[in-house]
């Protein structure tokens, strides 16, 4: 039995969706980042970084979305959402995940948490503005390239789950990423997957809100 510590709509949603896709037994524990529950001493015993997600496994806790989805899909997957190790297809999926985790997610930190970068209000505003512009530039490129049904191509991979969550955060940008020409139907398509619908319903979120 797994136990997922999540915050509604956070990157932990990627892991939540994958657990539902796999159909493995799991339970969830909501962590309110708004109320600072992720910073408490009790929670830091699970994750010293004070972040979600944490996945309790039979062998102990694991953190970081990229690691968690690979762990779960290697253990329980059939090669659909994440191809077999050593294949070109797996490399492509992990490349996409790495881009989201190491390039796009940090840009959102500049948009949502500009206070972390400076005590100077002018600097903070510049950090947020630059982060916003780089995010929009990237999403415009991805929207133009998203000519198939999924970000990964004709069939979805776990990278599409990750992209969906990141794009959902883009609803706070102007223009809204979720309403871009090709990303909007992609978001609808992903939200219609039964596993994703179940995970979102449990968290009280939708692909667009």
C-alpha cells in the first residue's frame, strides 16, 4: 500500500494521476501548503525539503516527481506510459520530463515566489516579469509544435501528465496557457482520461481551474 502526501493542484498531482492510471492500492494525505503544513517539523520528518510530494512506499519515503513516476511505472507499468529501460522511446520521455523539472518548474518559482530571490521590490518585480516572459515564450513554442493529440505525439506518456500539470499552472499567466490554440484541446483530452478525472476530483481541481 502506498500513501501519497499531496497538495491540491501542486506537482504532486502528476504522481496522483499515475497512481490512478496504474490502479495500485494507495491512500492520500492532503497537505495544505497555503497553511504551511509542509513546513512543520512533523512533515519535515517525511521530507526534510518541506515540499510535496512524498510517497510512502513499503521500503520507506521517496520524494521528487520525476523519481516517483519512474519508480512507480518501472514497478507496476506495462510500458505504455514509460517505455522499457534502454529504449529510444524511454529516453524521449525522460528528456521531456527533465525539461519540465529542471527548466520550466524553476521558472514558475520566479513567477509565484519572486520574494525568494531578493529583498528589493524592484528586483522582485523584474524577476517575476522575466520569468513570466520566458514561460510564455516556451509555451508559445510548444503550442505551435503540439499538432498531434498529445505532447508526446500520437499516444500519451507520463510526460503528458507532467506537462498537463505545468500547463494548468499557466492559467495564471496572460494570456492563459490553458486557452492556447493547441494546448486547450490537449488539456480537455487529458482531463477526460478516467484516471486523471478521478485524481482531480479527489483533489477538488479541474484541468482549467
